[in-house]
């Protein structure tokens, strides 16, 4: 399972989106929530998010895969009521601005918190399995 990295939810107009660490963080956090959710929910598909470089950067695929995967998490797990609508990229249009990045990463953060909260609320039955012998 990927490691959880606290999302950046304080993007400003002066910030730049970088493949590393920003894309790596978002991609890893989406995978973390997906992997974590299988402890409680049936598995479901998400779009594979590739490793990109600035050369030959496929803006529409890259940006829309993130939005589509966060939407898949919301649709298959739980959509926190505070989540905002994310914009998909339209070819030839502008990429995301800092407002969209704040929405995406805030939605991811709320999904994470909801999954952890659900996990922590599950009742667990204490039991031990064994032969009653301390050592085998």
C-alpha cells in the first residue's frame, strides 16, 4: 500500500504544480485510499495513473485521470457532503488553477478522513486462535 502524505490544501495563485512532489503525492494518496478501502468494501476499478515527464505531457489524460479517480472513490465509497465539484480538462482549455487544486486535494483529504473514521468505528471482536498452548 502506498504511504499517505498530507495533501496540500493551501494552494495560492503563486504556487506551481510540479510532477514531483505534487503529482506523486496526489497519485499516491488516491492509491492509498483505494487500497485502504478494500479492508471494508468490495474492490472496484480505477484508472491507472502513469509516471509522466514534462516531455510529451498528455494534459487531458493526466488531469482527467485524477478527477475521474477521485470521483470513482467518491462514487464507490462515500462522498463527504462538503466535497466540491472538480473540473475536467477540456482539450485546448486552461489547466487547473490553484482553486481546482485546493478542491481536488481537499476532497482527497476528506475521503481519507472518512475511511479512517469508518475503520476506527468498526467493532472488532477480540479472540485468539490457537491450541491453548503458549508455545508450539
